[in-house]
């Protein structure tokens, strides 16, 4: 096994990358990985990133938008410094012994491996994330942690641990690529690339992922909303939230009204019921467990709130979703 090459240090030469595109990956995640490299090349006036596409078998990969991406078979990949694995849906069908073997082979070559969106699952399943810290999409963090105990699972937007990069989704991938551009080619170029995408939030890998992405948040409402997301199963009184945020309940009410046109209580309930909708449609949890996980003390109160928010009962919605999956 070759020692991993350190791609996270200042350099003047081009980085040789391969992009593994899998069927049903999200178009935005694909663009978030590739477009920052393209923009860096254009703005630098020379090739700083040299990449090509590979697919699982050599057949074109079809993104969720219907766009088709051609690529060479992964098994033929012999040399790269960075392999980006972009996956979305259908992870079970992608997680084959052949793909796992290829990922282990490429890791043994000393390449850095990056898992994007569903990509961390495939890296972990192949064993190349063992004894590393990593992240994945917030919806799957608990399941990921349980399934891969040899991986230190974090809630970070993106995380870099030695020769492994993992990202929780499309927007964190832009942050991750800007970080790579900054450490290799300088902060000035990274800032220009960020400006091209009107991206004005400094990349912060340790910033925890959030379920809601309301652009109207102030710093205060964003902090309180994050506290709400962490306590969906046991909602805190609004005065407790205000105290933890270092403000008064009245000031907190005013901020939510001004920035989000709602109240803290209504926002909290919306977060709980949005999570309940996800659990009803995306899991097979018993409905009482869904109710308890989203802070409802009884099945009756959960049923009333769910129907008022989503226009149908949780039971009928699950039945409908199950029928569509067949």
C-alpha cells in the first residue's frame, strides 16, 4: 500500500482527479463537486484541476434530472490523486463487491477519497472509512453511525480526516471544494470562486448540519432553530430556549416575527411535524414511535397535529406511499 499523497497543502501544479458518477445521484451534488473545479481553472487562467468521469460499469450514469454522464469503467481507473464518489438513491444496488474492491484498490494507491451525498455510505461499506471520522446527510446520521461502528460519525457539514473527505450534501460540497481550493491555491482564488457562485458564507466544516435552511434566519433565530432541531423529541419551553440563546422571550418572539413571520412556538411545531412527515414516509417506524420521536405525548395529539399540518392522517399517507413504492 502506498502512503497517501497529501493534497491539502499549497501547490502550483494541477490536481489529477476522477469523478465516480452513479445512477440516481442528485444533479446539484454532481455540480457542487465539479463546478468549483471548472471555475477555479477559468479564473486562474490555467488548469489547476484535471478530472475525468468514471462510472460503475462503463455504462452511462443517469442523474435524477435525467442527464446522462459518460465515463470509463471504475475497474480501469489506474491513477488519480483524488477520487470523488457521488451517489444519491439506490445505494443498496450500487454497493457491490466489485465497487468495494475498486475503492479499496484506489485507496491503496495513495489516493484521497471523497464521499459526496450518498458517497460516504459506499466508502464506509468498502471499509476505507474504518478508523476515520466522517459525516453524511443529517437524515441518515443515526443509521450510518449504527451500521458503521468503526467510523466516528460526526454531524459536520463536511469533514476531512487525512486522505478522506465526506460531505453531507450539495451545499456542504461547495464548501468542501472551496476549502480544497483555498489550501492548495490560496484564499484569494477561493474567494473569487465563491464570489462567482454568490456564495458569501465562509466554509466551516464543523458547523453542524440543520434540517431547515430558511434564508431569512438571523444569527439568533438560526441558533434557536438549531436548538429546536436537537430537541424535537423533548421540546423545551420557549423561555428556556431564550435563556440558552442569551436573550429574553420577548426579544426572541420579535426576532421570529421580523425574520420568519412566525412565532418560536409555531416554528418549533413546524420542525417537529416536518420530521414526523419524513419518518412516516421514509421509515417503517410504528406511528407511536414517530409521535414520541417528535415530542408528542400521545398518539391522539400526534394524529390531530399531523392531520392539521399535512391534510391527511399519518396512517393513510404511509399506506399511499407504500403503494407507490410497489
